[in-house]
C-alpha cells in the first residue's frame, strides 16, 4: 500500500519552533486529499530531492534567501516549487522588503507564491515583476491556524508541564534583537558582505546599520531588566531568546537576575498560552498573542523605529518599570473582537472559516500531475556520498587556510533545537486530525513520510 504511486510534496523545516507544527498541519491536509508528504530537516529533504529518480512532486520552500542555482537545480527534480514566505509577517515595517527576498532570476522557477494576507499579496504583485501575478496568492498561514482557540488543545500537555514548573503568574518576553554580542555583530556584518554581494550597496549598508542598532538596543534592554530584577513588585518574566541570537550570552546574563528566567524550549505557543501576557519589541508573537486573547505590551524604547499600525493598535505602550507594573495588574483592554482592531488585522491576515492549511493544500493540487513511487527508496546513493565527501574537503581546506567562518555555529543548533522525533509528529497529527487515519513513518533520521 505504501509503495503506491502518488503525488508528492517535499517540506523542509529550517527553523523548528517557527515551522514544524504548522507544516505538520499542512502535511495532514495534503495527506487527506491523496498526497504523499515528506517532511524533515532542510538537509534531509535536500538529500531526498537530489537523489530521487523521478521529476515529480512539489518542493515547498520557506521563503526568500535561496540562490538562483538552488532554485534552478531543484526545478530539475520536481514539477513545481511553491513558496510560503515565513518572514513576511504583518509586523514588518513595510512590505517593500519583498523586493529583496528573492535573488534576481530565481522567481522564474517558482510556480506559486503564498502570502499571509491581501496587503502582502498586493505589494508582491507590484514589486515582483519576474513572476506572473496569477501565481501570487493570499491564502493565509498555517501558523495562524494554530493560533485559533479551536486548536489550542494540541498544546495542553506542554501547558500543564509549564504551569507545574512555574505555578506563579509570569510574563513572556520574546526577543528578536538578533544581534546580542560583539562577536555576533561582526559575524552578521561579515555574512551580509559575503552573501549579500549581489544586493545593492545601499541595501547592504541598511542591514549593517540595522545590526548595529539592534545590538545597541539589546544593551539598553539588559540595563532595563537588570533594574527591573531589583524591584520586588515586578512579576516573574520568562525571556525566550531568538533562534538567531547567541543563547550563551543570554544565559550568562540570566545568572545575575532575580525573578527573570532565560528559557528556549519547544514552540513559543504553549509558553504564551501558559503566560499572563506578552512583552515584545515588534515581533510576530504579538499577533499570535492577540489571537490567543493575551494582553500585549510593546517595549517601544527598545524597538527599531516603526510605523506599524497593527503593533500600535494591539499593544499597550510600555516605557518604564512603572508602566510595566500597571499593565500587568490591569485587565486586557485590547481585543481582536474590537471592530477596529479586527478590521485592521483583516487587511493583513486572511481570516475565514476554512483554514489556510486546507486552502493551500487544495491549491497545490493544481501544481502537480505526476504520480510517482515513494521518493525515499532512492535516498541512499553515490550522489549523496559525493556530496558528503565534497563538504568534508571544503571544511578541511577552510581549516588548513584558516578561513574565517561568518556563519555562527550555534545558530544551526538553535534552529532545529533537538531535532524532530517520530513521537512528536504522531502526537501533534493525532491531536490535529483525531478522526483521520494518517500513516507516518521515519524513513531515515530527521525525515518523515506522511500519507493516508
């Protein structure tokens, strides 16, 4: 039965806390309508694509950043490339950044661009002239599906464990400074100079200035929470570092702070749902908190200058310790049920009775016609061994010539945490699709096959 020919979809997970569970939701919807889905780490999915012996299937990419060569080579192995940009959130300062999300020439290999809402779609049509506008669609995010109260039950186990560990009320702060050490500032700047060589000089300089400003804001924030920890009337705060940040820096700082914990475990959703509210400086978690009916505090003093109307309208502005304590004690005054807030959010986030995952799955049926044998049966091959040998040679040459690395080593670990397990895949799929029989198996480490 499992070797039947079916349409296939290949879904790489680059940042587990951001993409894993929502991609499982999409995988389940795809499996329900007859697709065979492969979900796994970026490395395992790329190996699968590289070694499969047919040219069927859909590659589901997380967004921009890929080279033209990457898109070209993948297009030789699949029928279609579909992109759902995980970084074009309603909290971005403006959607003009869409122009820089794709290297010139890469979009001609893309069959579908999915966005979270109509405003992002509208801007994409205006700016991305390398792709036909009919291929650009606003169908929402599977991540937003998970923010609906109807799916909060999938986190019950985690919420219970968190509340057992932290029985007292706490506030969650989701960090998105990105740059939180001098060494990381240097690496990010070097990475932009090396990898951003095809970008305009003014754009490269903009990013370099952003990194410097974020590091400055981070240091100002550390002074703020140090003073905050001395105030016995302030509530407990759990700080969740960003995957791109150096967590060892956060952990060292946390040693000297009372009533403040530094924790980076699992998905952000159960930590938010177990909290009394969210503190942020302009991240997507603020939108999730709104859907989850949590009160939201905007630390504007530590944010980059922003004219983002959603953030201003859904958050209480917090500028000092006094306003933070008052916000914590007050009831939530801002709700998505407020007509003005709902109308504003609806401009940027597709809201409908149907889930984004089901709509995207249905649309993806039009991107593939070829039914193929299971791709993983070809995964072990000489091609893979050659690729591994090539990587070993490159690393050896870098070591011999002492070539400086501009990619932080800790970042990869933060991205995937402890990896993906079959047990958690089964747990979430059973919670999300209790009435559907979905078969999931691990075909190799960090690679999972899902079908009905």
